[in-house]
C-alpha cells in the first residue's frame, strides 16, 4: 500500500471530513490528508475477510455493520487527532444507527478493526495499535499476509500471520498469533472458520 499526501496541513478531524475527496481511501495523519493506495491483492485479502465476517453476521443474525468505508477519529500519545480508515470495520448496529444522516466517521470505539499490512507496516504494528487501544476498539486484527513486519512479532524465519489483539479490562491489548492452518479465533465472530492459509489462497 502506498500513502501519498494530497491535501493541506494542520486540518482538524471535522475539516478533514469536509475536504476529503470521495474518489478513494484517505486518512488524516499529522494534520494532512493522505491518500491510501492498495494493490489488487491487498484489496482481495480485505474483501475476503469482509465477506467472511458478513457471512457470519447473516448466519448468526449478529447486530453488526461490516464496512470498508468507516473512518475513525483516533488520538496519538501527544493528543493529536488522526483519521484512520481500517481495511475492514465491524460496528455495533446501535452505534451505527444512532445518527444515520452523519458521515461514515465515528468517534466511538468499534467492535473490530482489520488492517491488512503493506509496505508501511509500522503504521499497523505501532501507530494504529496504540491509537486503536486508546480509542477502545475491542478487537484489532493485523493481517500480515506478506510477512513483512518485525521479527519481534513474526519470529524467524518470518512467515505470514494474523495477529488478533483483544482489549482487556485495563484498556490494553492482549495478542494472539495465528499462522498456517490455525483457525483464527475472534471474540466478535466466535464460530468463524478461516485461517491465514485460506486468506493466502484468495
């Protein structure tokens, strides 16, 4: 995934929502609007995960909205507001429907956020990990299908993995790593039957 700055500096989250173009995916990073460009395989992986979530949502009649268009207002350690656009978002229907005339942007924590790792992997493993925990996102997936993250996460030799972070009562993430044919365990979709092996096959 390639990130390129496209619009002005020093924007608030509200200004970002007003000025953000509608022709793609954008994030507010350091006060600047940044366009996010993804490869076709990256999109295929994200789509497969979203479709799997939607299948479970329909099958079990779960009260969630699954979307690839949600922007989250997060905050850095120094208090700067960012606008993050997860590859896949799972939002509680009560939160989603609280104001259906609003933009697809939320300041409330969502149930689950998925980031598919690409060349700017540190954003997912470091910055977004911290920001999503700070916001209170209950479950966060890092899908490193290219195995390009740090060895601190992937070990050696590095292999593709999905990391599932669950927020504990102290507001900190507890991590589990899934590789190969491991069934990925999700608290949001407890009966989900996918693995990194299936993700790599798309």
